[in-house]
C-alpha cells in the first residue's frame, strides 16, 4: 500500500518567519527619550529672572499687607451694635483681607515654581530597596539639590517674604478669636448661673411647651429649655442664656440609675436631666444611645454614662456633665429644684 503524503507537512517544512515579524519578536522595548529641554524666558534673560523674583516677593508682601488689613478691619468695623449693616461690613472687609492674603500666597507660589525654580527634566532610576548608608547620603543630597533648584536658601527676599506672608496669614484668624467670648468677665461666675431656678418648668426646645412627667417614656430623650426662656422670646440676650441653660432629658428604669453622693433625690421615677454643653470645649451633647445609656459629643467623641451621673467614659472631656436637680409640681409637670450646682460648659477655667 503506497504511503500518502501529508499536504501540510511540506508547508511546515518550507515555512520561514518574515523579517518584519522577526524584528517585532526579538527587539527589546526601548525607553522613550526625555524630550529636549525648552528654556524659559527667565532662563535666557537675567532681567526677566529679576522681574520674576520681584513679582514673587511683592505678592508675598501684598499678602502680609492684606493680613494686616483683615486685623484692622476687625477693629474698624465692629459689630457690637448687632445691626445688619455692621455685620455685613465686618464680614465683607475681613473676608476681603483674608481672601486676598491667601490668594496672593497662592499666585506667588505658582509663579515661583513656574518661572524661578529649576524645571529641567531628568530620569530617576528606581531602587529595589533602601537602607544602606549610601542611600541615606543620597537622600540628604536630594534635599540639598531641592534647596538649590528652588532657590529657597539662596534667594533671601523670596524666602523671607514667604515666611512673613505665611506668618501674617495666621494673625487674622487669631484676632477673630477675640470675639468668641466676652472680655473682662470672670468665666466661673458667668458659667455658674443660668436661668434655671426652683420651680422653673422644663419645656421643649424650641417651642417652649412644658413637659409632663408622664410624657417622658422609657428610652426617650427630650431637648429642654427653661419655660421662662421660651417666654423671653428672641430678645437681647436670648441666645447667650439659652447656650448655658440647654438640657437633655432622658428616662431609664429607676434601678438602672446609680446616683452620686448627695444626688439621691435629683431624679424623678428614672427621669434625669443633664446639661447639653460638653465639658470639653462646649459643643452640644445631643446624641443619646438608649441601649448603652451613653451620651455622645459629636465634636470630639467624648462619651458620658447617663446611668452613672453622666460620668466620662471616653474622650477628652475633663469632668461629668452637670446634672440639673428635677422633680414634679402639683400638676405633674417636670420642674427644676434649683440651678446647676456647678459651672456648665468647658472646664478650661479649672486650670486657674
């Protein structure tokens, strides 16, 4: 029987790769070359470089002037009278000063990087690991090179004006802190007295509706103000009085409460009332977790245990929340037995 020839075998034997295909398979991949460096005007013309340097430090000093203006505007346009015109002028002129100060810093920094700092391209090979002495020395040299290329250590006017602008930009913010608290006021005396007094009914915030003890269900929480404060309306001093007198009211099972010393009769049938003003920096403590009986301050996460006299269980608060002694009147409404027996709010005054 004759052997039949495979028609594909001849093709396989005669096949040879094309030259183009061989090049594509065997040639290594080449790293693209760095494009040729394009010199800037400031690289070619020393006068242009001087103008760029003058522009940068002029902008930095303009930032300093704007920061000083913001401080001056705080004093030139006071808002003690509380009128809309004075508030508008105060916000407008202080805002213009702060905005111009920060804008000048930003523009100057960008112009510095684009026109003055070295912009030559280079390739930095990767290193597998680091930790050798030579590597550490190379890092030090990198900082030196960065200093040389940026001109930070060499261009005194640019460096000094930048430092002055950054330092001055902080001053308006520090100046504005002056208005956060009254001047020439004893904080202990100011925070030791609120609108709560014996017989004052606890009212819902903000409507001012008195609260019946029967309305406070197990696990509930009420935001509370003195009824007298609600009657005051939004007259002068309303916000200041409310900031000190706000209270959070909760109800637990009476057996879950662990009253502190001399506070055995400060609650009514498991109902307790604590100041809402955090003893850390004064944020409103308004988040109540009824399963753990914890109150949470949302600003810095201080936590207080309602069942144990609002003792601090977590966070930076320095002392428990002040407790408001409460009872009920003849009509069943919750009333205060007295004012708080300790200052409310932040405990910074204790450092004295």
